[in-house]
C-alpha cells in the first residue's frame, strides 16, 4: 500500500531556520569542549556555548536564543551520554532560568545594556536555577548554601568573559543590531 501524494506534507526550512541550526551546532561543539575542561567544583564550567546563545539573542532575537540554547542542551546531552541524568536536568534547569533572565533583559534600554549585562544576568540565573533544583531534588539540605559564594564568583567571571567575547564578536558583524550611541 502506497501513500498518495496528497497525504505527503513537506516542511521547508527557511534561511532563519538554517541560521538557528548553524548556531545550535556551534553551541553543541562548544558545550562538548566545555565538558572537557577540568573543573574545581562540579557544575562550574566556563559556559562557552552561552556565547553563541548571546549571539543568537542579539542578532536573531529571544526566540532564536531559546531554540539555540535548548537544542544545545539536548544535543550535548546526547553526545556526552548525559541525557536524562541529574547533570542533564541541572543543565536544563540552569538553561531555562538563564533564558528567563535573558527574556527580562530584552526590555532594558540598549543604550546602556548590551551583551555583557545580558551575559551576567544569564550566568547568575543559570547558577540560581541549578542550585534551586539541586536543593529541591539532589541535596535536600540548606548546606548547599555553602557553595553559593563559589558559584556566584564563577557566574561573575564566566558571565563577564562570555559577554565581552560576544560583544567583540558582534562588533562590526553584519548581523549585529544597530544601537544608538549614547549622547554625552
């Protein structure tokens, strides 16, 4: 039995879809590189893939950043063999929290806030989301609060560095949004 051509439906990828797919692939590669970097504490990583999420946010918008981030989390989970493990869910919780933070930054005036401030917000939200899930699920003790200073310092450093890198990559980029320069 064969299906008639009238039963066939085609999905056609648009150029926007291709850009999201390329950014997601780059983010997955950076997440795999990130996983290979030794960490002083479990859960503390540079978050290199977040640079790509910031690029997607600034050049394609918040929805594209959501797609890039979620595809990266899923793709890296598959490639690293961590899908549906506690680490995967911690990363997912952090990713969702950071996307919520990035969503909030979209209303901020671009004149004073850019990729660096968005990166800092996302980094702190990411750590906050992970710690909340860890407290609720994995370590049901207030002793997890002893890790907050180390995680906050890591969020500050990685958020700052990743934001600066994203900002530099966006400078002069043909896909960079035009922002008015501040007047003196």
